[in-house]
């Protein structure tokens, strides 16, 4: 009888526990022992849902948990919460971990290792950044700490630093809780994942719902009171914005200090580099997935750090299959993401203008304004679609959509077209569903593609 092998998983959220669960489906305890370390109290939860819990759309924290530690343990996984891995010994095939409750440390050997350490909120080294009342929002523990602060706070002034997805969603959540909200961000417009002209639409929507949005604001300091609590945010322009709570929505970075110290290969953004089967490059018994890795962008051909739960769960399935003796691959992404602020839906996939320039692509753009339903249908809402196409070939490069109900998920059509390498002329010919409650006769994506075809032809292709 073959000896039992041991799999060690570092990180107990989407990628890590998906990998552990899939490996357990393929191999029983007699074949594969699984030990998972998680530094927080929670496992397998939706971090993307935290703003909706804070804002009241989700009734409570536990609604965001897909599978509890007890449920994982019942499936034959030795899951150790509140335990932080401090060191990887790749040559010795072991990890050193600390129990955060008792402080005790121990080494655990492995035959196979999965690194799913996730990402961490960017916290620039500013004076006061560690003050009480300053919160990142990446984990469920982070969300609980923020909720505790909100429930203790009497005065209702919030400053959100950063206007990416998390910043915009948290601004809306705080408005829904009755806070006076100011968003400070360095860019010309919020949502830097969009081109500035599309970000301007988001800016107007935020202002319309009572959010003060300050562009070109470089935060220099968190001012504190005599008790060490945040009281205001200062900028390079000399302005001070009063705050009873400060939320950092600057973005996240891969949590790869362990991997770096162990000499594992990292990309430009600091994320781990893997092959198509999610094995860490050059290491046949180490896999990695989720927010700590870089993935291949199928449009630009470069690796990028794109921290999304959809990718993390897919990574976990691929890793678990490999660990369990099967075979699966993760070919890459096109960079699809959606969000909302109040009734405005926001979506993008593929490249922005800046991205296309960085990889040396010549391109044309088309922007159209249409409606989400037939114009005469009750409740029709405006939608703006921007499309990028390669100048020489007409290949679709990217799509951004901002508009009313039904706008965001239209980006999925573009995501499929990008994955398939379609031209804008081919997109025009797509047989999309039509009925007045759902779309005009010409769907807005098709209208944008038709205009992009004209732009490509006018450019001399």
C-alpha cells in the first residue's frame, strides 16, 4: 500500500479551499492528508460582498460565508484557523507556522504545497495610517473591524481614499448608512480601470448621490485626535477633510512576502508566476492561485495581477485537479470586471487606451450612447459603450460600458469575443437576443462595433 502523502495549503479562502476541496474529492484521506492554515477566523467567504454587508443590502456577515471551518473539517481537511505561516523552507519541504492565540510555533512538512496567500490592501507609509478608525477592506476580519467602528461612531463623516472598485463601492455603502462621504483620489477621474472619459460618467453619478469626489488629491497624512483616533485626512494641496472613519480603497497588492523570502519566482507586480496548470514555475510540487499570482492577459500577451474571486475559484479547481492526480489548466483572462454605484452599472473588459499604448498597439476607438431597452419601452435607461479595436486588423481590444440596469452584464458578450480573438466586424454579425424589454433592435454592443468597423476602415485598413 502506498504511503499517505501530505498536502499543505497556505490560505483558507477561495483559491486555497477550492484546491483543498477538489483534491479531497479526487483522493481520500488514506491517499492524501490535507492540512490548511488560515490566519483569520473565517474561510471560503465572499470578500466582494463586504461593501454590500456594510451598506445593508446583505443582512449579516455570515451570509457571505460559503463554507465554515467546521464544514471543511467534516470533509476531511485539517483546517487550522488563526494560524499564520511565517516561513517556507522549500528545500526541506516544510513550513513554519504560529498559532496566533497561543503564540506557539511549529514546523509542518509537506509533499505538495499550495500557496493561496491572497492580497493585502495598499497602506502607504503616511503619518497616522495606523490610527484607530483607519480601515482597509480585504478580508472578513477587516469588514468586521470596520463594522465595529461604524457602530461605535456617533458623528457621521467618512473619507474614502481611492476611487477604484472597492473605493466606489464602499463610498456607496457608507452613504446608504447615512454617512457624509468624501472620496479622495489622485487620478483625473474615479475608476482608473476605465478610460478618463468613461470615468467622468462615474464621477457625475457619485456627485448626484451626494458623494463629494475630489480628483487630483494626493493624501499626505491622517490627522488624529488626543486619543489617537483619525479625525481628518490632509492632502498635498493643504486641504483637510474631517473624518470619523477612513476607508482605504487605494487597491491591493499580492501578499507574497513568504514566497519572495523563499526565492520563488515573482512577476513585475510582485505576484507569483505559474504555468498553465498553476504550478509555480520551476517547482513541480508547489502550486499557487488566487490574488497572490499573476495571470496571462490573453489580449496583451503579458502577465498581470488581477485580483478577482472568479479567477481564484477557477485557480483552486485547477490546482486541486493537479494535486489530486488529474489535469486541468487556466489559460488566462481578458480582464473582465463589473461594479455599480447607486443605479449606475460599470463594466470593462480587455484593454484601456493606456494599456494598448503600453504594449505598442495602434488602435481606434468608438463611443456610442444607446438605451438598455427599446427606446419606447417604459423605464429605458441610457447606456454608454466605448470600444477599442486594433487599427490594422480590426481585432477587438477592449470594451467599457457605463449605464443603467442591464448595462454591466452586456460586457460578457465582449469578453467572449475577446477570448475568441474576434474582429469588430465579426462582433457586428453576432446573433444576440432581442425583445423590446431587453434591448433595442441593434444591441448597444453591436452599435459600438459597427461604429468601430467604420473607424477601422477610415484609418486605412
